[in-house]
């Protein structure tokens, strides 16, 4: 695979095993909305897509109900869920190796940017990124394509051929393609090979060593 100067990383399911905090936050929101929770394992589908889309599509909420559910989610997440995650083993080593090789690493996530910054700082990897880009509090940048466009702008709008997106869900692939970027799908997160291939991922990495080989 060709070498890229800019590596854009999704957050949940790519840098961080974030499912525990996200699922717990979804459970809190559903309970407060009076919606049966059901199988907790099935709630992992909420990890990755924009929250508004998830509550609308998976819970069948109206616009007003979705706004309330997202509010409840973020209340729990801001107090508890933000701490209920772990960085994938080897991610920090990969980021340092990319930096040493002269590559620019950037976070491009649908997670609210202030949460992504807090988590990166807690794990001491915030300094390994040139930019940490996420969605906004007022939902003016909720889509992955919009976040990727913002990340490109932060990098000075480099040639898209020099940039690759790394992510675990179809939304990462779609966001990359909308901006003319290649995308590497990773299988250690929350998406499947079929999902990523169907979305048009340019390469698949089964684990972090395989991702390292593709990027370096």
C-alpha cells in the first residue's frame, strides 16, 4: 500500500475500546426515556454512528425525543462514561512510530471534540496528534464527512492523495470517500469485514500489527 503523510484516526473502535462507556450511557438514556433496554450486547451498534442517527434509527425516536435522549446520554457520559474505556494495546507505540517516521497523526471522530481531547490527555497520547477533531456541542458538525473536511482544513487542505482515514465502521469509509480519501478498515473494533468491504475500504487490517505494516 502506498505511504501517506497524514493519518486520520477514528476514535471509538480504532484508538479506544470505548464500548463500555458508550453502552452504559445508552442504557441510561433509554431507561430515562422509558424504553426497554433489551440485550445490552446489541447496543454496541450505537458505537460509531452519530448519536442523533442512532437514537432515531435504532430506538425510533422523533426529533424531540432524540434530543432528550442525546442529552441524557451526554449527562451520563460526561460524568461516568468518559472514564469507561481503554486504549487498544499497541496504539501508543504505533502513533510514536508514525511520528518518528515524519507522518502527521490526526484524530477525526464523530465523538464530541471536548470528550476526545479529555480522553487523549488522560492516556497521555494527546501530544502525539497534530490535531484532535470531533463533532461540536451544538451539532453543527455531526457527520463524519464534515469532521473529516474540518480535519483536512486544520491540516492546511493537503492533497487528498497524501491522506488516509483509519476506522472500524462504514461511516468512517463513507466520510473518507466523501472527501476523496483512501480508507483502511480495522477489524479489532466494532465493525465487520463485510461492512467495511461493502462500504469500499481500500484495505483491511485485522489487528494493530497489520495496521502498522500497512502504514509504515
